[in-house]
C-alpha cells in the first residue's frame, strides 16, 4: 500500500493547494514522504510497530498543524502535512490486512500496534491486503485530484504511483516465494 499511502499524503495537502497554492508543492511532497516513512520499519525494527503510531502520531500532527495555521511558511505547512500523513498512514493500516507475508490467508490478528494502549489493533480488511485490486483502485482514485488540481511535478508523481501500484497489484500474490527465498 506504499503508493496508496503516498498519494493519500499528497491529497492531505488539498487545503494548501486551494488556499496557499504557492506552498502546494512542498506541502504535497511532505505529505508523500510522511505517507512513506512509517514503512521504513519493514527494514528496521518490527513492521507496523516500530514506526507506526496510529494514536500517538496525532500528538505530533495536531501541534504541527496548529503551528502551520498560526505561522504558515513553506517549512511549517510542509511539516504539518507530513506529520498528518505520517499519523494517517498508521491509522489506515488497520483498515487493511495484517502484516503477514500472505495477508489474503488472514492468519494474523495484528494490523498495527497502538503504543498508547499497549496492544495490537486488529485488521479490518476493507482493503483485503496490500497489492489487492482494490488497493490499486484506491491509488488511482487518490491520484485523480492530484492530477487534476496540483501543480507540476505532482501530476507526474501521481501517475508514476498509479503505474507502480497497478504493476505491484499484478504481481503481489506471486511475491511470497521470492521474499521467503531472499530472507530464508
């Protein structure tokens, strides 16, 4: 769901695009980065626990948004959108599957870890798994406003995300044996 998270982060910059278009590019790029950063824990730590904060992420996002509202600069607005995107990513991971290698088998009751309450939030399966056809559809739907209303280079970034998301969806169910061989 990396491409979906990236475009969700860009879409979070929509108020900036509408009300402060001169800040749109840094805000949307920060949203994209904020939407991708939690998944760094695929490589460092435990995925969906180390860098995913579905509740505590808002402790950073809300003050950053307040600061950007009171003192809107490229830096404060970008920080706010990036922080909100970071928090939204973790929360929306609970709408999908668990973090198992074959999430379509639904073997994990753990979608994302809630550090505040010290427990795992269960998967909801609104999007059955990362790379499911509905994940590619969500990526494409999120790209529409970016392509239609955002300044360059963001439409090209959105189009690339859609292309990569569709390609990922096409091969996702074939990846577990490859990953197991590389890791094992």
